[in-house]
């Protein structure tokens, strides 16, 4: 119970901490060898979210997702947030739905 059963494709978030009231660029490293069910789709993810913060800009450099987040000045401090990445389903039939990866307790907001 409470364990993430998704493939552990997200290995690292750099930096793992952000300051309130600023825009931060976070690099999210993916390990394609951990994708057991479906290969990591090509291209940029359609959605990246860390805790309540949704990425305002998303790029991909091979196996690293570079996402920009605006952390509000009143964001909770010290709480560990999960990271979610979603890729649109590939192919003309879009079978199987979107491809989603998650890493628990991956990021926090500091003072």
C-alpha cells in the first residue's frame, strides 16, 4: 500500500529543491531501461507536474526533460512532492492511452 507500481523511469530531478516566488528550471532524467511495459515515447511530454506546480515550458534533450516551473511565494515549504510526466499515446489508433511516469517524494520547496 502506498507504493508506486509504475515503472521507475524517472531517476533524478535536478535541482531537487526550489525557492518560493521564483521561476525554476528542473532537469528530469529518464532511464529507458526501466520502461518495462512500453518504451518511452519520442518527443516532448505533453504534461509535466511536480506537486501542485504544472510546467510552463517543456523541452526534451534525449533522456532529459527540461521543464520550467513558477513556484508561488506562498508555496508550502519542506513538503516532498511527487513528479508526474505524461506523453500522448503514439500511433494513428492511439491505443493504450497516454504513457505516464511518476516518481514519489522527488522535489521540495525550501525557504
